[in-house]
């Protein structure tokens, strides 16, 4: 079989492989890893930070995006085995101009783990 007659077959196979790659759904963890992180400051004992970047898919003042960010926080805490009795967000704010922000995030949440619940009571996050 001459090489020119095999060219359309090779092109079709290449297109099929590329099409299958684009059909894959993105990982649900991709945006969480790309846009958020937990920071444990040295000087705030029980308070830690949840820092996030905003973009067109997850704007700063959007209720759905905020719900997704809270899911990301829950997932980070579960992965890091933090706050088994839940947590509370103490403050949500933009980063200050002179504030240390090496990852160039947009929002900072100050978070605290809830204290261990007394026997017989349940806590929620």
C-alpha cells in the first residue's frame, strides 16, 4: 500500500484520538486545586486561612460560586483531616494591597474549627 493511500487513515485515527481527549470531563478537583488553598499562619493559633482566586467561572459576588468555594473548603478540610466537628467562617474579605499574597489570590476567608462537641451532641459545618 503506497504511503499516500495510508495518509487519510492516519489522519482519521489522529482526529479520533484528539476528539476522545476533548470529550473527557474535567476533574472536579481541578478548579479546587487551581483556585484555592488552605494557609496555616504561624501567629493565629486557632484561626487559619482559606485563600481563593476568582475568575469568570467563579466570580467574587456570585451565590453559586460562593457555594462551590464552600464545598472546596469542606473538601480541603476533609482531605487534611481538619475540623472533625465542623468549622465556622469568621470573615470573608479581599486581600489588602500590602498583605502577603504570594499566590496572588483574590479572597481570604478566616476560618476556625469548632471545638469538640460534648458527648451526645452533634456539630455541623
